[in-house]
C-alpha cells in the first residue's frame, strides 16, 4: 500500500501565497507522475498541475504563471507553490500519484485525503 500525506492548506486573503506538500510512502518501486487536482463545491474535480518522471510539467490555464509544481525525487514528495491566490482558487486540493509497487506491476493511482484552501476577497 501507498500513503499520501498532504499538508500546507489553509486560509489566505486574495493575493497571498500558500505552499502545499504531498509525501508518498509505502511500497514504492517507482513513481511516474505526481500532481494536484482540486474540487470546488458543486464542481467537478479538475487538474491543477502535474509533473512526470522526466521533470516535464503541465498546468491548468487558470493557474499558469501563478502556481509552480516541483518534486523532490529522493523524498517522493511533490510541492505546489501557489502565489497571487484568487477567491476562485478556493477548493479542496488533492494529491495524486502513479506508483509501481514492484518491478513487475503496473502503475497504480493513489489519492490523498485532500487539504482545504480558502481564499477570501
């Protein structure tokens, strides 16, 4: 099994910053992508950003230029630096990762429990 421990959510005023962290632990042979999704009340879960094993990144258009995703490969940890936050960034942010538990297994999706980010105007 793999556990994802998220931290760094909270409340901030518009224009402020937060940094989310997500550490993966457990039976990990290799990790493909690590990323963040968010879900606001009444809306579908959407991709915020992800980073794959070669370091390439992908961002939602709504966060480009404001959010930066990074990864510590040695610690199996992904970070999301969120700057210039807007009220519309308010959501529960979920960490996602694709883990291969051993050399012969397929990659398996894992999700964190979610961390609340609230941005007030």
